[in-house]
C-alpha cells in the first residue's frame, strides 16, 4: 500500500429489515469500537449514519447493486427515532458515529439527545459536511466535543456567492463559520469530498473565502494560513485518534511527508491553491515523485 486509510462502516439498513438494533450494534462493537480494528495502514472505526429523508437515495439504492461514488451505501438512512436508538446503542458500545450534517439537518439535535443520557465529550463523534451553524449550534458542538469537517469546495468555491447572499446580514456569519468554530475550541478538519482531491483547495477556500466568480464569501469567517494547515493535517489525524502517530513532523511519529513545490504559508493566494507534491514519502519510502529523495 502507498497510503494510509481509515474506513467508516456504511450499513445497508434495508437489508436488515426491522431487526432489533441492539443485537447488531453489540455484534459490531468488537470491530467498529475503539480502539480501531486494523493497523496504521488500514483500519476500520465508527459507523456512518444519516436521517432517512432523501428520495433520490432510495431510487439509487433500488437500482442496486449500487454504492455511492465515495464507497458508502445509499441505504444508511433511518427515521429520526430509530436513528436516536441506534446512536444510543453506539454510545453504549463505544462506537463512534459519523454523520453528514448536510444530508441530515436534524442530526445535531439527535446527538444532543444522546448526550443527555450518555456524555459524548471525548468520544470524538463527527459532524461532517457542515455548511451553516449558528452561535448556539457551535456552543452545542463545543460542549459535546464533536469534531467538524466542512465541505468548502461546494459551499465556498462553487456556490458560496449564491448561498451566502440568501442569508440576512445578521446571520451571514453562520455560513461555513470556520473562524467562530476555531475560536470556540472546536477541532475542524478540512476535507475535499474528492473534487478536487487536493487539500490545498480547501486551505485556500478557508483563508481566501472566494468563490468561482472571485466574489468574497463571508470573509469575516476566514482563518489564517497556519490554522488552515493545521486543519488539513493534525486536525485530520484527530478524526481517527491518530494525532500521536501522524499529522505533524515530530520525532517518534510515522515518516509520512510530502516535498512541496511551494511554501503554503508564504505562497501567493493562487499559489496556495495550486500547491502540489513533488515527492510523497510514506513510512520513509518514496511512493510518488523523484527518487532523489531516497537514501
């Protein structure tokens, strides 16, 4: 292998029918709970969930066999009450829950309901594809110790000039509020959603806050270059409890690094977006680029 991967299990609930959730979760605890199953090359940890409400997902699933282009099942949705039951069972069995907030607007409420019975702080449940959060929502995220992954490629670059203008001026800062999240102590890990694949695009979007039309998108929520770099590296490692082994260049950590064509902290604005790897080293071995960096 030439890259390290941490996978989240994506269930097919329709195949399970109306079977009791508790028996499923108890059976899965051994390989979905913490510590993760596998090694530092490939491991499995956590359960992907969302609220059942998308007719398009049902249609895609019915066309099966069909998995999402990202490899996840389209049958992961559950009604809110059943999803709450599932999340409670996951908390009891120390299985992390990873949810797509963009597909499930009510998921934060369900997390809070679970937190009232079983505290979530320290479990590192993940709220993914975050686009809009109010100050009250951010307070809830911080209190529960949730980790957040925004989806800046579409939210800021592709459609930010459209969606942000639909908000009233007094709530505009709720749109992809990276500045507020970091100021509240929330761990934010930048993500690409596979298009484009380079993390330097989200770093540029998080700092420049410009759309495809070059219009500013709520610039008050911009973060610094160093903060963006940390969100793309060390915070990403925290998503999978790996910050002691990767995410930064320190003695004792895995020898994973990239030799870049530019310094992301000092490159001009477009240079940051277009930063690329000249050579990539994984476990001390060059897996991409020039061999001149080998011993």
